[in-house]
């Protein structure tokens, strides 16, 4: 029995004799729920946290190799052809990525294919090895979802329990790859459940995210730490400028999403064979990289993100990162969108901070979470992430920019399956 769907009569007390029989049954259901999902969430968190640690260490090695061996970018077309062949031949539904997990949550039909985990792991490393502009959260989320969902092969789970498994996988993957356990848990709920939040999902999601983050750290992984701005001098006048930044963040997130969908439609229209799309995308990237110094837009771009907090950068870096990320992912290369969104948000803040009396680091921090919130439709998770990354004292302003950017960006998300009832033209 689901402890969160009690029938009204189970707690109705008509006389004293009914008390010993109704309340203990409810308490027992809660105890069983906590015991069962506490065990599954802990196990899943440990496994996914270890998988994320392996991925992050591998990603660092691949990135370092690319920096020390610049010739790897010449492999872009060949690597794209290989990637397209692998996913076309063996990927099947795995090619949908995060959207496959969301669709399975909305309408559970079959267990996520386990091959989704090794495929996205290898393909993301290959993308970063040759200089593609992509992130890492998509990889961790897909690995987490594919690994954890295998539990349903060994246990008899109903539809609701299967959905909890998927949330656990997403939470553990996101939390461990960014070192933000609470944001990871809320992110899984906002992306998967959207506006139909149910308390039954909260405990497993929080526990899995926390365990995954702890385990990942135990493997020696060191997460990126950003400069914490000073929120103490902000006042009501400052709040007006925060709203201005939120409006700009929402507009830029909208541009990113629309550009991605438009470019994807172009690739599908003019290059119908999926094997050739990453090849063509890789060839275009190679030609651009050879014609101009664009190395900072390759891979994650963490160095640029960190520099944006204290050094003024070229004003149009955020637009260039949109271009390279859209070209990379829309042509079939693999990775995530979140770290590129961090890059876009941080460099956007760097570009517009001079229009406000606020400090550079403050505007960069706010825009970093603002663009992310608008693009993923997760204002609560981004608020929590902002507090985990930049401090609790900035809650009001972080929450404000996340909500404003979320509203301005409209009913559109980087995850097409997140908003199933809204038809978006591409």
C-alpha cells in the first residue's frame, strides 16, 4: 500500500476502539516505505556516484589530453562518422538521451536499455576529446537512469515505484556530477514530475542525491568551486537590476532553445542519414577552429567560466558559445547542455554587468543560474543550486532571477519531452 495514498476512512476515528487499529497500520506502511526506499536509494546512490566519479576522472584526462595534443581536433569529422555509425547501429532508442528517461517516466513501458550508460559515457568522452562544445550533466543523468532502472528487472515494481526509480537515477547522476546534492534532488523532481509534485518522490530523490555526492567525493573527485559574491550590500534598488538581468537571461535561454531546435531540423532536412550528421557537424567545427582562435569554446569551457567572475571578457562570448554548442549537439554529438548553459550565463553576466551598479562576480553568479533556470524550466532547483554554489545569503535575489528568467523564456525547454502538452513548432 502506498503510504501517501491513505483512504480517508483509515484515519477516521469514530470511537476509541478504532485508534489501535488505524494508526499503527499507517505507521507500518510508512516504516516499510522508508526501509525499502532507503535501501534502494542508498544502493543506487553508491553505484551512480561511483559511475559519475569514473566519468569525471575520465573527462579530466580526456580534456587534458586535448589541451596537450591540439592535433586531436583534426579527428572531428572521422570521430563524428564513428559516433553516428555506433548510435545508428547499436543505439536504438538510447539516442533520445534525457528525453527517453522523461518519456519513460510519463508513460512507463519498458526498462531503459543498459547500453545507454556505456554508449553515452564513451560518446561524451569522444566529443570532448576532439573539441566538441558540450556538457556533462546529460551523460551523468543518462548513466544514472539506465543503471538504476535495471533494478526493476529483478523486483516486481508497480508503475509508481518504477517512476521513483527513474527519479532516483536522475537525482543521483545530477547531484554527483556537480557536487550539489539538494539541487540534484529537486532538479529530478522538477524535470520529471514538472507541476505534478508528489511527496512520495521526495525522500528517495534526496537520499539518492546525497549518497551519490558523498560517494563521488570519496573517490577523490574535486568539483569546481566558484567565487562567492557579496550579497550583503544589495537592497531594493539592486533588486530592480536583478529583475533586469532575469529578463535578459530568459531571452537568451529562449534563443538557445530555439536555435537548437531550428538547427536540428536543418540537419534532419538536408542530411537525412543520421550517420552523416555528426560527420558534417564535425567538419564545420574543424573548419571554424582552424580559421580562428576559438579554443576556449571547446569542451566544457570551465576556465572561461571561472575567469568571467573577475575578468572582463569579449562581449559576444555568450553568443559564440550558443553557436558552437547548438552546432555540436544538433548535429548528433553527445554530452549535456547544463555546463554550456553555465558558460553562456556567466559570459552573459560578464557582458551586461556594466549596465548595472552591481559587482561583476554578483551579476555573473546570478546570470549563471538564471539562464540555467530558464532553459530547463527548473527555477526551484536552480535556486537551491545557487545557494549551494554561492551561499544562502543570496536566496532572495537568486530566487528572483530564477523565477523571472523562467517566466520570460516561455513554455519551452531544452528537454522536448518535459512539456508534453505544449506543441512547439520547430
